[in-house]
C-alpha cells in the first residue's frame, strides 16, 4: 500500500511544488534579466532585491476584481484559463527529473509516470493547451480578442508541426518514445542529442519560442499591435491563470528540451572517464541547471529581438521551419539506415 | 483684435507684464460700428510696408523671368531684409505658380509654407503668403495674394501636394476658401466649430462655453457681460 | 439560377478602424482613421488637433521676449531648436547683429538637441517594433544631454535658453569639457544600437522596403529632414542657408538611397555622428567675446515681415513673423512645423501596407504632436 | 469482470447517440460532430475486440479509422465553409440545392 | 475491481457527454463536450491497454479535428445568421424514434450473443506502441500508404474549398 500510493503521491507533490516555485521564480527572473540587459535594476522593492515581487503580483491579482464582460459566455469564460493552465501542468507527469532515488529505504522513481508513449503524451497534451486560448478569446464576446485568439492558436498549431518533426528525429535516434528511454539512449551513445542533432535542437528552440507566444513571436499580445491579445478582457485571478499558463508552458518546453537534447539528468559527457567526478553532483541538480540555462536563453531572446509581423511569422513557420525539419528527419533516417 | 483702445505700449516695461496682458478682458469695442483701428495711426491702412526695391538691388532672375513671362501677373515686387516678395492677383496665382515651378530660371519645386495674415481694417483683408524654395537653385521667393474676406483663392494643391494640409489649416484658422482643393475641411479645430480662431476679430479666450451658432453672438454676449458688470 | 460570385470568407467590407488617439505607438495624441480590407490598409485619414493650444494666436498677445517661452512648448522634444528658429527670425526682422560667441553656443545647443531628439526617436520607434532594450539604451544616453542642458539653463525639457540678440547666460566653467566627454561616451555607445538593430534580420524584415517614397514625391509633398534625405534628396538647411555658426562648421549630410524606413533609420544614425563632429568643432573653436548683442531695452522691430527656416531634428522648422512696427508683440507669428508637413505624407506611405506596418511608419516619420497641432 | 460485451454495449449507446444527433439536429456542424461520435463508437468496438482477442490488428485498424475521420472532417468543413460563404447559413434544411 | 469501477465511470461520462453534444444549444458548447467525450474515450483506451491509440486519439482527435471544428464554429457564428425557421417537413420526432429502434435492435442482437464465453483478458505484450507500429508497417503497409494518400487528397481538397478567392 505504501509503495503504490504514498510514494507516487510524494513524487507528484514534489514535482508540482517544484514547477510552481519555478514559475513564481521565473516571472521575477524574467523582469530581472530584462532589466539587467537594459542597464537598470528591475523590481527591488518587495523583499530582498525584489524576491517577493511575484508573490506580491499574484496576491494583487487575487485581490483584484474579476470582471466578466457583458453577455460573455460566463461558464466558458471561467474555465478557459483553467484549460490553458491544466494541460501545461499535467505535461510534467512524464518528464524524468532524476535517476531513481532511494531515500529511507524507499525507491522514489525519478519521474511521476514512466509511460512508454511519453513523448507523444507531451505533444498531445500540448495541443490541448490551444483550447484555453481559443475559448478565452471566444468567451470575451468581442471581436478583437477573438481575432487575437484565432491568430495565436493558428500560430501555435503551425509551429507545432515543425516541433513534432524534430521530436520524431529524436525518436529515430533513441528508438523509444519513453522519456527515460531517451535519456538512457543518450547515456549509451555517450553524446547528448543536442550535439548530434544541432539543426533539430535549433528548430525545436525556435518552435518553442513560437508555441509559448514569446518574443520575437509574441505578436498576439504585443501592446503596439491593433488586434489585442486573447486575454484582454481578463482580470484578477483569471488573468493570473493565463499568466501562469504561459510561464508553465515555457518551463515544459525547456524541460522537454533538456530531456531530449541536453541529456536530462546526465552529467555532461557521461561516458568520458576522467570527467567521472562530475557524477558527484546529483542528477536532478544537472536537470535544474540545464532547464534554467534554457529558460535564460528564452529571457535573453526576449530582451534583444524586435517582433515579427504576423505574415512574416507564418511564412517563417511554413516556408522555413517545417521543410527544414522534414529534411532533417529524412537525413537522420538515411544516416541511421546507412551508417 | 477689436478690443478697443490698447494701452500705450510704453506702459509695458520689458519686465514680464502682469499675468494677463493689460488688454481689457471682455471685448469693448462695439462690433457693429466697424472695428476700431488697432493702430493709432488712422491714415495708412494696416498692412506690410512691402518697401520698393532700391534701384541698385539686383532683381533675382526668377522675378524678372516671371515679369516678362507672364506680363501683368506681378502687381508689385518688394525686397526687405534680403527676402524678395512678389504680389500676384488671386486670378493669376495658379499661372504664376505653375510658371515659377516649371521654368528653368525659377524651379521652385518645394512649397516650404503657405499661410495667411489677417490685416484687419484693410479692404483686401487677408494676405495669403506662399514661401517657395528651389532645391535645385537653392533660392527662396515669397508670393503674396491679397484677398478680401469671403473671396476664394485658387488652390495650388494640384501643383504642390504639400499645400493640401497647409490650405486646410488656413481655411480652418482664417476662413479663406480654396477653390479646387481636393478635401477642404477643418484640420485642427473640431469639425463643428463655429468661427475662425486666428482672425484678428476673434477673442483670445475663444467663444466661451456656449458654442454660438453665429460668430457674432459672442460679441453680444461679451457686451452683455460687460454691462452687467461681471468681472 | 445565376451563380453569384462567392463573397470573401470574412467579407470584411472595408472595416474602419480607429488607431488612437490614445494608442501606445502614436507618439502623442494622434488619431488615424484606417480603412482596412482584412489586414491590408486601404485608406488612412489622420485626425489631429487634440493638442492644439493656439500658440500662434497666443503669441499675438505676448511681447517678443515672452514668445520664446511659447516656442519651447511646440516640439517639446527639441525645445532648443524651436527657440533658435524663432529668435533668429526676429533678429533677421530687426536686422540685429549676434556676437560670434553666442552663435557658437547656439550651434552647440542645437546639435545637442538634435542628438537628444534622435535618441528619443530611436528608442521609441525601435520600442514599437519590440526592441525594448534599444529604448532603454537610447534614453540612457539622452539623460547625459539633459544633464548638460540642465547645467547650462537649469531646465531639462523646456529650456528657454535663447534671447533675441544673443544668449542670456554665458557657458558654465568646464561645460565644454563635459560636452567633449559626452561626445566620446556617445561615440562608444552607438555600436550598441547598431549591433542590436542594423543587421538584425527581424529588424530588416520589418523596415526594409516599408514606406518607400521617391525623392520627387518627397519634395512635392513638402517632406523635410531625415524623411526627405532618406529618399536621396541632399537638402539640409544648415548647408543650403547656413545660420548660427554652421558656415564655420565642417560636416556632411547623411543621404539615403531607397527612401524606405531602413534608410531613414540609417540617415538619423549618421546624423547623430555628424552632430557629434560639429559639437567637437564648436566646443574647440568657442571664441571669446560677449554673449549678448546690442539690443534695445524694449524690442519693437520696424514694420515688415520675414520668413526664416532652420534645420530642426524633425526637419525644416520655419517662422514667418510680421510686425506692424507699433506694438511690442508680433502682429502675426506663423510656424512652419516639420512634423505637420511630414505627417501629411503618412497616408501615402501607409496605403498598401499591413496594419502592423502602420506602427513602424508612424515611427519613421518621427512626429511630435505638440509641433503638429501647435 | 469487464468483458467485451460491456464495451460493445457502450459503443452501441454512443453510436445511437450519434444517429440521434444526425437525424434530429438542424445545424450541419453538429451533424458532422455526431458522425465523429459514431466513428468513435466504432473505434471503441475495434479496440475492445483487439484487447479481447489479443491481436493488435484491431488497434492498427482503429488508427486507419481516425485517419479517415480526419480526412472526412477536413473536407466536410471545407464544404461547409464554401457553402456558408454563399448562403450565410448552416441550417441543413436550406441546403436543398445541388448547385448554387 | 478498480478496473471495473474505472470502466463504469468512464462509460457514464462518455454517454453523458455524448448526450450533451447532441442536445447542447450553442454550437461552441457542444464542441467542448465533444472534446471532453474524446478525452474520456482516450482514458477508456488506456484501460484497454491501448496506450498508443489513447495518445493518438488525444493528439489527432481532441487536439486536431475538434480544433478544426471550433475554428469553423467560430468563423460561422461571427455574424449571427438569422434563425432559419423550422422546415415543416422535418420530422424530428420520427428521427428520434428510428434511432431508438436501431438501439433496441442492436441490444437484442447483443443479448442473443451474451452467452458466448468471454476470452481471457491477458496483457497485450510488452510495448503496445511497438506492436502497433510493427503491425502497421508489416502486414498493413499498403493500407497505410493509401491512408497517407487519402490524407493528402483531403488536405488539398480542404484548402481549395475553404480558400478565400484572392
């Protein structure tokens, strides 16, 4: 009974806790990194060096009045933010955070559920996130949020094709769909897939940027644009959910990227003997380090790049990324067969 | 500004005067009896002196070309502090402008500014001033047209698209209509505004809260205010 | 049963969209009535006048010296050049002789103002395209210029630095050294912007070939300043009709080729470099002597009228002043604002582009509504 | 114990719901959705039998059913869009013309 | 025991959502119920050890096709078309009666077949994905290629139909 109920419960709680604190910390980190790039301090007032800033933000949003637009579809209006947040959270179920740990004699699995269709699960849960955005726009019952939501979902769907293709190349390399399987494959090969597949890694990164509506693809919410984003009508806690959903999506993308391309919880160059001392650092520390590294690049890109126009953005997605990723898939397939 | 007798200028020391200029607030002069002359000198009608060019001044090629090219188009030529000005009758404005723009001697392809000056008290009340510049020959010329209130001026928006908004502003501020202008409507003031603010007989404080149907109404309202001893 | 032609899916029959007057990227209270066919702009009618304070009417009730304060508030981003334009027109009307040192100080102030105005333009227009970092970088350098102005005339935005006939105050002690230090600092920081923007693929796609206007059209439309020079017309009032001390300065005019948003960006960046060059020459060559010419205590210019234009950061800023020789206030003070005439070209630039480009195009003509509406 | 027949009963229920949807609703999009329901019911059957007979062919065939459902939905919605653009209506009763 | 409970809950959910899809007033609501329905069906596949199909169902059905429906429902509802009057010839009642008849008939066939011995419910083998994959690429390769061609044709057809004449 203990093994089957309490241990998974503990693992689930730790993962959930880890994700939520990372989200809270990410919001602050984003403002700090952007401030640092722009030669200013960023939030300094709340807590030491602004550490409690996000907590203050979330509290503010909780206390703010929740306005529902007139004649809006009330029922839909309330569940849309949830439909955006929940898929992002449940995607963490299959991500291997670390090796199996044995604490107090109990064997703690390194991930919530080792499903052998792990990668497919992540992608399909990702597609469910689109409903939150579309329904958010539709439920606000005004033309611009609806157009904004149609645009951002169209953007997400078209970049998802490119991202899924890159994931297929990783599956070709690792031969298995299960995430731990992929990490072990990288262990056996001794090389991270990021080095073996730089093109796929790059496309995945760009696709990830587009999927989470991050600059330079954050056209839907760009305040300078006319067609406002899908969450213009939202306020208070519901807006907080959309806000958290965006950051959770970002973390999911980085975590998946770490697992697929940066070798999950493996120390760098796992098979190189003389680098053995790196093994002393626990697996989950490596995982956190790499995920934060990837997230940092997300923030860094946001601070430096201007924004694409919508048609340029779609042209890039369809005319460049998708053909490139398919070509990359074909090449990997050939290499695997020939070599 | 037909506000009756302006205090003698000596009274305003170079130190900044009291917050409001010493001019009395409400318009004093009775509107109906014709605006009192703002200037003390009753004899010469108000207006720019436009001094005759001194005999030895070298008349610029473009002015002589215009005089010879369009006989009768030039009413008066003057020069002052180095600016040459040509006064043209309203009827001949478009021909003169086309001539100035296209002739090799002039080539005024750049309409720097088009504005109007309200010389109240003069029968041809408004001066429509065109400041031309030639990017090729790098010289300037001012063309002036004297028109009375209500008399339309042919639009030069066809020759220089730059004139479009400039003419709209002159129409908005002075009420001079430009015939042939593609889209003559108010540009700075709200579309339903009464009266033309930059005319000399338009009070600085504006028509007050009530937007009168007829611009003259506020004159009566002002007078009523003065008589009832408000202020 | 005749088959009618299928109507377009959304059949947005020319949706009319109001952009502004409160919109983050209209640089002030400008309202654009856009007629859209789906995403493409079919018609654009700028509605202005929200910031009309009637400066020209007001100036007829202030005496000549007080009007300098009014000119500060027209193009509030470049107040020094407004003062310079007005003051020089009155000196021309009054045919006053301005001492050489005052003319040098005025040139320094005008060029400092040009750098500050271009920096603010760079920041706000790049910020509209999403490059927020350039906005912060630009404003950081602009602070240095504001400090220099504050040291000279005590104000940071509306300076009221110039008087008719010369300068009210002489240069603070080591002001010149600080300006040279600023020039070096600015010279070092320019590559920062260029790394972020000049050869950034996204910026290129958002600006190359957007809002193209040919030289002849630009002249016909009365464009001036960077928008005119961006289309290849080498017209700069500082070169053609030198004023203040520009005849003694050695600098060249930045001229673009295609006349698109990217060329105007390059022209303005080059102009910042040229301004730094002028500043260095002016500070080194600052002559000795009085700063205020012989001016009668009471300024009452003779009857007459004149037009005088200078090269403001936004373009050709012209003043037409008529005096009736009797009163102490100008009979008629007309301002030819560069932003007003440049804004007139916006409908021609915008038609045919997408809604997202309107944002970039409003940025590229660099308008300040205070100057447009006066 | 859950046997194949339980699954069959479930899929019958779902299938008949689909039929009701097709027959009673007037909005053509709802009709297409009901067809999707029916296809899903078929899928449940396939998977139930594949589970019971320990043969993966059922699931492979279910994948093909999903492919067909996708193709049908895409083309069906395409037709609806084209029709809506002309007739401004999605009411099935008004779709009584072979050529419009 | 847990598996039976799961089946009954999921069956109830599937049928419940099915009814809601058919009877929902607003089209967007019925699309939402359809999504919920497909997710429950996917959960059902998991109880039948068909994980690959479950994930495919979520990805293709719930994530793809129904998003398409949602897009179309929104584009169509943008301008509220006037409520067309009910066509008198439509016999809603008769439709419902016929549907119930179909259900009764199917149930009768099942009842007859009830007495068949149920097979043993063993596990389907190591990795469901691998098995399905092998089946698809070995015995059913030709239908697989045909399916891909069908998809291609459908894609081109949909694009041509819905394209806005430029």
